[in-house]
C-alpha cells in the first residue's frame, strides 16, 4: 500500500436553472471545510447554454476563493466565436480550460461532424488556446474508450494528439471498475503520454439516471454495484448511504494504488461530495 500525503480533488459543476439554485450552490461552495483545488464549469450540450456558463464563471471567480476551470467545446461554433470566448476568459483572469470536442446537439450517440467554419478537432482547439495565453489545459481521456472511437488504440492515439498539441492534464470519463483505469494508465504510458491522469468519479445519486448516462458513454456498471441498488430499501436510497460507500471504496482503492488527484462529478450536490471526500480520507 502506498501512502499518499495530501491527496487533492477538483469538482465539476453545471450552471443551475435558477438564480436561487445558483446562490445556494455558491453558498455551499463557500462553506466547504475541504475546498477543492479547482472547480470546472460545464458547457451545455451542443454549446447550448454558453451564457449561463459564462455568468456562473464570473460569479464564482468574484464570489469564491476557488480556482475556476472553464469548459470549452467546439460543437456548433465558429473558430472566431470560440477564440472570442477564450479571450473573454483570459480577460476575466481564468487560468484553466477544459478543452473538449463536445457532443453533437442531437446526442452523444449521433456521429460527430465538425462545424463548417469551426475547429476540425480538439488538438486544433488546444493549439489556439495556448496561442492566446499560457492557460493550463485539461483534456478528456476514456478508460473504456470513447463511444465513437473505432477501438481503444485509435482512442489513445487521439489522446496523444491532444497532449502533444499542449494538453497539460488528462481528466477521465467516470468509471466504476478501477481495473479499467489501471489498464488505461499502462496503455497511455506505453504511448509515451507522460502527463498526469486524473480519474473522474461520479457518485451514483440516482441509479437509473446514472445507468442511462453510463450506457450512452459505454461505461460499465459492475454487477455487484447494480445488485446493491436493487436490494436497497427506500431509506438507503434516500440518505445516499450506498452511493457514499461505493464512491468512498472506489477512492480509497485508487489512493492505495498511488493515485493522489481526483476529479469528482458533483452533480451540484456539494454537501454529498464533501461527505464522500472526508469519509474517504478517514478510511484511507
């Protein structure tokens, strides 16, 4: 067992639907005992709620002491629009960008077509971000391969192109079986990709919602996890005890295997995430 001193985590949040929910979110973030290293703010599917994202980033930047990473996708956007957005983030003082291709507006399962006057691939987008300023760039990695990749080798070659274009860190899609992550680390190392790889962890707050999403992303949920939810009583579902246990066990196993950075998909449930993190550190 490796002893990790000072493990760290970052959080992903999305723009809430109302002002009241946004105020609550900011308030919860400001009251965290263990604040994250940074918060990443998602961008709507097909670049749909760009304004909500920019507004939330401005507020978080002004009203919290936490570093912000802005998600940036190139779906349905001209090169010029994306460049203007990068320049806006630069002007706001944002230092981190999560550079993503983004899912087609019709849904993740539809084939992706580059926008006519837009960036043709994520590597092009990353080069442009680095051209504008020395942002820290985070890129996406897929332990179980991206649903649209031909095979895993193809997928990892694409990851290599994003890193050589200037990607500084890799954040993975969520997974529930850590073995996929350990295998992925080996394969990535074999391709001489030597940047930090941060595992993405999602708490199973609502089993059927996560199951639908996992199926679309082709992330497998192990039987022993689905069975726990099948057997759970109403109370266990409601107080999230199973959800917390599963996430804690997953994080502790990763810590035992020398992983020291984590990216938690918070689903805007900040108190739950903090419970998971504190419990994982205690158990570790």
